[in-house]
């Protein structure tokens, strides 16, 4: 019985280190294109670029892929590109400033076409280089 408190005294710090390290690794992995999260039909990633740079790259991606934007608006904190694709599906590209040098982009095609969303992310990334 006397050994149980010693085990807890050793186990708790080890678990805290593992938990903290895991959070740091997840946060580090989330920054930079190539790491995607698919949430509620939106394919999201974070780019190492300012909101303005990412906005310009997203607009160019829409033009390069012959997508028709009917709504384009942005400010210092976010932006939205909405429109219709040639096959009639709607698209929504949302940009959110995370830090002054990073921007999250969420893309939704129709009910959630991951393949097309990833293609658009690839075009945005190419335009940022």
C-alpha cells in the first residue's frame, strides 16, 4: 500500500509530459499546407502566408480552375469566395487570419467533395510559391 502513492507521484508527471508533448506536436503539424482536416464537409488547412497573400492566391486559383465566383469579400481578418462550378455544384472558400503570418482556408464543394477541395488547395499552394 505504501508503494501506491510513489507510483502516482511518478506516473502523474510522466502523463503530463506526454499530454503536453502531444499537444505541441499536433499544433506544429497543423501549420503549413499538406496537413488537412475534414470537418463537416469542409477541407481545412493552414498556410504559412498572410491573409492578403492567401486571398490573392485563392482568387487566382478560382480563375485558373475556371470556377465562377459570384461573391467575393474580405477584410483584415477573413474572406469568403462563393460561387458555382461548371457542373452546377456550389463552392465556398473561407479564409481566416490565424496570426499575422498564417491563414486557415476551408473549402467546401457541394455536399463535401474532398477530391476537388484538395485540388483547389493544391492550386492555392502553387499560387503562394
